[in-house]
C-alpha cells in the first residue's frame, strides 16, 4: 500500500468508526490504535472464518515474563500452567497490552481446552478498550471466543458464569455497525455482576471500565466538570481500591478517571501504587506521570517515563513483533519530553523528542501519520521552548505525509526568524504555515486529538511572537491573550495539545512592558493549571519584585530554585523569545 492510499484508509476508518461523538478526545488515541489492529495482523484470530486461537500455537520457554507483579484470579482449571498464563494475561490486559494478553490466553487454552475463562479473556481482550475501537476482524474473533466460553460454561463457577453471560452481551455476528447499544448492554450486565459479587475487585474494575467505554476520554467537560456516570466510575474504582489497594487495573483506570478532573491530586495514591507495581509493563510505569504532571511533580514524571522506556526495551527483546504497543512506547518519550521542558531539563527534553523519531518504525510512521502528527512536532517544541532559533531554521522538512507536523514546523520557523529579527522570512514562513494549515483535513486533526482551534492557537501565537519581536506590545498582548483563551478551552490531553503554555509568553510581554500586576495574575493562572513549573515561578518572582512585594517574591524565587534544581537551562524571563542577554 502506498503512502497516500494508507493515509486515505486511516481517514476512512476514522469516519466509519466515529461512534461516540461529538467531541474530539473520544478518538484521541482510538482511531490510530484501531488502524494498528487493522493492519498489524498480530493474532491468528483475524485470519480464519471461525477464529481458533490455539491453532498451531506452541508454548515457548520464555513465554512467561518476569516483573508481572502478584495479581491473580483463581479460575476453574486444574492446570497450573493455564492458571499462570491466565494471571499473566489478565495483568497484561489491565496494562492495556491486549495482544500480549491474547498470546498468553492462547497458551492457557491449549494447556486446558475445557477452561471457559481463557475464552472469556480472549473475548475481553479482542474488544474495544479505552484507547482503541474494535475492528470487524476483532469483533468476529471476540464473538467466537465468547461462544467458545459459553460452550464450556458448565465448567464455570458462579462468578465466571456471570462474567461470561455479561461478555456475551458485548458482541454479535455479523458485527453491528452501531456498537453503542452493545456497549450499553454490556455495562448494564456488568453492573448486575458487581451487585452480585461486591467483594470481587476484578468484577468492580471491569464494571468501571464498561462505564468508561460508554464515553471514552469524555468523562469531563472542558472545564473539568464530571459528565454522566463519571461519579459512578470514580466511586466504583474507589470501592475496588478499598478492597485491593494494589489492584493494577483499578489503579490504572483511576488515574484515567481523575486526570482531567479539577482534583487530580486525589489519584496521587493510585499513581504512587503504580510506580513499581508491574515492572515489566512500560505503560503502567508511565501512567503515574499523567497525575504527576497535573500536580507539579515534574521530576517524578521524568523518572517514571525513563523507567518505562527501559522496560519497553527489555520487553521488545522478548516480544519484538508489536503493533499497538509501539504507540504506548512513543507516548512515553512524548511525555518525558514535555515534563523535561516544563522543568528546564533541556538536554533530556531534546533527547526524548529525538528518540520519538528514532524509535518509530517506518511502517507505522507511514500508516499512522495522522495520529503521530502532533507528537512528532516535539522536536520543534523543545527547540522553541529553549530558544534554539538556528536549530529550528536548520531543521529539515518533515515527511509530506505528516501534515500537522509540517504546519507546526512552518510555525516554529516563523517564530525563529522573528526572534532573529528577520521579519521578511518570518512573514514568508507564516504564509506557508497558513497554506499548510488549510491543507489539513478535519478528520486528521481529530484523530490526533486536535481541532481547528488548536491551529488557531498556533496562528495567533505566531502573530503574537512576530509582534512582540517588533515591540508592537499592544498587538502582541491582544494576540497572545486570544491564544491563551482558546488554549484554556482545548480538550484535555496528555501531554496538552500546546506544549508551551501561552501564558509563559504573555507573562513575559507583561514583564517587558512593566505591567507587573497583569504579569502576576497571568503567572498565577498558569500555576493553578500547571503547579510548580519553573517558568511561571520565575516570572512570578519578577512580577512580585516589580510590585514591591519583596517577601512574596522571595518565596516565589525559592520555589523556582526548588523545582528548577535539576534544570540545565537558565532563565531571565519566562519565555526565551524575550530573554535578556
């Protein structure tokens, strides 16, 4: 398949599977991972008329992984191998590595063909999850898997029977074009299972997840208010964690359930629980950083993603044929780059951003361009963040298939030329940015968790940066204020859609024009959203000094020095665009 055809296929897939919604973030990762599943051919479940997962499968000596933690669920089997493989599979599933879970379940089923729960597990793992829709191939595999589980239900315990019957509500064959009624039926059935078995942590976790799947990545409004069922999701997961504080699935989902909220700190305990809970899973090692960046624990976020990347490399040596997991691995580098940017760790930020390009297989880059687009801009974001103007200008053009990356590359080139007072080339690049922006289909933006408002932020930001370099302060303030207002209403993302908070630049403009009260307000607003970031703490100290608030300025400076302790970048203001030589 050629690049253009692959690109078109992704868009078509996205449009066909747009089932939940009206907002962008429901497909923040959904569309991409669905395409990965569609094209990777990882499981033999996708290839036969009636999928038979154990056909031709062999048991390798290294098929049991180290570092999988201690989570277990006793199932109806007399085979120790089946039990061990099932436990491993369930842990992988809770870690969102569903393909590896399926491989373990296939081995479990071969060891004990009479066990119904191995087939239940396959049906579960083939289904949609919080980061991935279901393809027709996976739907077929899931349907036949749950039929196999039902045919063995006489061997099931009461709770297993209830789980199998609930899972049967999730699938039809042929696959339904509109999955929403099936997802609703499954959630309702799981609610009844949870009522019947309220002391079973796995059941509670699965029930909470079924509710999350009714509106994935749409649990809160853009202003952080919970929507329908969100409170029920949160309370269910809290009940599970009271039963089993180290439950890998419940802690994972609780982080997701709380990160977009106005109280992400409530998930700090869950984040800490995941720090080293499943050392083999790079994704679970990464997950605490979702909360750490929301609560200002920037260095801790960096540490977790470094551990995650190390785990990823060890995992790839054992299981090199991956599809979906590449997405999670690249996401780890993306979050690392962002956390390092916010804490002034320039070398680490640039290394992580470069690593994203190095670790992405060409085939995935080609077929997944729409989703990777915003991620792959991180190199330019880091360069802009730390004022590497010449490097931005020297950076080669990205692949033509990366439409968003190309637009943002142009945007940062315009800013870099303006910073060097080359306004003629800045305007040329701005015009090229506008043209590149116009060439981006809305579906591509939505697959990457963006909308046209994100590009509007880019547009306003470029113009604001050009204006401030020309010392047209009123115009710069107006443009950056408008950009910050839109930025504040963008749907939640991790990292956020715009990696350098607009208020860092706006605050620097206020400082440059001696508007210290406005600068103070600007920095405090930013710190409310992104606590303990050194850029705003430094700017705040300057604003307070300008206002004559000596004690408060000293406190802000002390906090800056505390959270900037591991930085290798120095500051004279909150944006390198206005840094004083």
